C-alpha cells in the first residue's frame, strides 16, 4: 500500500514540472520577478536597519553575535 501511495505522489510531483520555452524565459526574467527587484532600495533599507541596530552583515550568512560560531 505504501508503494502505491509513494508512486502516486511521485507522479503528481513530476506532473507539476513544466518545460520553459526559450521565448518564455524573457517573461520570467523581468525585474518584477526578482527576489529583490530594486537592489539600490534593498541596500538603502539594509543600511538604515543596521544603522539603527548598531550591527552589520547577517543578511545572507548564518551565525550568532555571541562569538560561538
């Protein structure tokens, strides 16, 4: 019974994959589709946040501030 459920789940997941045609890539590469659409605005927001918090970094690197990493 488990193998039937696993097979059905696998088919459902694989059916959700779609091939992106070359002429569709331009639509998916729009600036609105980016994780951070405006890099300058994100940089300014980070600067303001870290200035208020009296810290820097930490937006993309894991670790704590206690020096134990």
